[in-house]
């Protein structure tokens, strides 16, 4: 590997990469080769990448030729991107959701967002490891484990620090600089949690902004893909590429696209000036002393940058229970539809067959059981009862949650700690979130519950549906005022 290129890409963003390619200082092919060598060198330490696209080098060469002959397609031209292993690609990469049952599954066609990324000139570099079935196989499954891929480890402290959420491989890979950026997916915390724990920027878009077609599902009402990047600018760029109307995903039909398609126009470092930010103190109560100190420092940054901070803000429904019946119904319905379309040579084509396969191969496939799969298969809701329960489930969050707090205090956003607890209300409503690095706590290790009090930690900004422009403005302003991110030391 070219040592200078190796060092340079540690912190290179999309804009600097594009400039270097335009100036002839690097090529897409040299970038792909550099990242592949980093994967071979560092992935054994963190287990974040499941497989490399065997076509990646040739795709990069083709994009290099295109750049010389007809020019750039845009800011992602020649950029190597990783995809979470539940996102379909019609090529020589598998799509397995981390499951041995689908270890030999090749998708019939690209997912909607894979199509968008290819059209934008991105090089789909490989598939990232993930928590199996997006952590909906078992209530005992630790974050970052899959039967196909094993354990994802946090590069800031392999084996010691929490990886959080099912997009843990996507986040660990970008933290370790094994690609320029990644796409994760989130049902509740699975982009934002890992990004926060790996000193990265993650955007969980409003459900309906980016299509779920060709993504192995959990929840029709909550699932969404989103970017995991090193900077807010990169995340805004990547978000703009993947959004759009898709006739195969009804959630996108009422999205404001193409009104919002270039989110880089909202990168204003002075956006905190005159912003109004609410602090939901309920979600700060379980923080250890160091992480609470990080959050208090972040609040001071808001004030120093000219924001008005309303502290505390009460969302009135913090104890409202998560409705597993709704999620289980959506999971079974969506997964049965997805599996039924797979190659007939594969061993599973329904949730029932998946459960049977896992039982037959329990030694390799059921290290932590499959109680969530069984609960979903046995779920007794019909469509009418499901719709009623879903309305009952969402009504308190709508009436007393994020919108209520924003309206009551005339807020632009809420600021939450970068752990999972504060993200469920936004998840239930399909509302957007963005996380930005906020500090590094230096004490503690993983406790008995698998939570960590050590390592990178982010703040999360939350807003109403389709408020991505506002959240990007605020997050970028916070990022530019602090610049906390630093890469891990893997040498």
C-alpha cells in the first residue's frame, strides 16, 4: 500500500477524495485497493466486514475511465461504500442478515438504494457484519453477533467497548477506516447507537424518505436505511443520494422528495445561533458520571454557540411500553414476503422454515436461542387487530411525545444522549435522528448487562417528521464547534 495514501485516507472525506481524484493524486482503483488492504490488515481484529465485492476493483477501473472520458457523476463518483448485510445487491455478494440459513443467498436484483448508489458512481465495496436478523432473533442476542459472521468488536477497544445496535459492523468498519462510508439500517437505535459508540455521524431518516425495497425487514412502520460516515457533510451527501420515490415502497409516496435531495445546502456552521434546543432530562438519568459530564459539556456548547436551551423538557410518556405484538406481526408478515421470493434451492422460504432450520442446526445457529422468532411466528393478530393496536401504540407518542414538546416550547430539536433509551419514541413514529461525536469517556469496561461506560460517545438530535434539514444544520454547527472525532489506534 502507498504509505501516504494509507495515512491520508484515515480522515479523508468525500470532498477531499473527489478533489484528489480530479487532480490525479489518486484514483478510485487505488482507493479500493487501499481499503481492501486495510480490510485484510485490520478486519481480523474487529470482524466488521463479512465479504469484499469481487467486482469492486473492476468497477473502480471503469469509473476511473469514465471520469477521464465524460467527467464525474457527482460527489460519490468512485467512492468505496460498504452495505449492511441485510441490503440486497444483484452481484457476487451474498445477502444473509448474518444468518447461516441465508449464507448462500444471492439477491435476484438490487435493492432500491443499491441501485441509487451505483447510479451515483459509488463502488459497493462489500457487506458489513451485523447483529443477526437485526437483533430480532433472540432476546438474549448480544449486539454485534451473528452466526454467520461472529462478533463485531469496537476498534476503539476490541472486546472491551460496547458496539451497540445491529448496524455495528457498518459503524466499526468506518471507524476503522475500512471504507469511506457505510449504509446501515434502523428499526430502533441500530444506526444511531453504533454511530455514537464509534465516534461517527449517523442519520436515521424519517421513514419514507429512503426506500426499504430489497432490505430484509423487521418493521414496516419503523425500518429505514441511513448513512454512517465520519462527518456530517458526508452523511448529508450520502443521504441525498439514497432518498427518493419508489413505487414498491408505499412509505415513500408521501415523502417530500424531490424538495429535499441535496442536504449539503443545509451545512451552516452558524446554525446553532438562535436555535432552540430542548433537554429531555428523563433520558439523562441512567448516565454514569463521565457520560453525564459529556452531555453537560455539550449543553454548554449549545449555549456558547448562541442556542437557547430549554432544560428540562418533559415528553410525558417515557414509561409507555414498547408493543411487541405490533412489531412481531410486522416482522412475520414482512419476513415471510421476503423469504418467499428467494432462490428455491435455499433451505428457508418462510419464518416457520427458518425456525425449523435453526433448530436442526442448533449448534451453529442457536447460540443464543430464537425466542423472538418463535414469538413472531405464534403471534395471533389479524390485520384488523394489528391496525387497532398500532393506532393505540402510536397515539400517545403523537399526542404527548416529540411534536408536543417541540410545539409547547417552540423548539427546533431535542438533544439526547447517544445510547439506545432515548431513541424509542422517535422509532415508534418513524421520526428522524442524527448523532454527532461529543466526547470520550476514559473509565470503565463492559458490565454484566453488556453496556459500556467507556469510549466514544455522541449526542443525538431529534425532531419531527421530515425535519432532516433542521437536524443537519444543528448537527453540523455542533460538529464544527467541537471537532471531537479522532480515529482509533489499531497499530
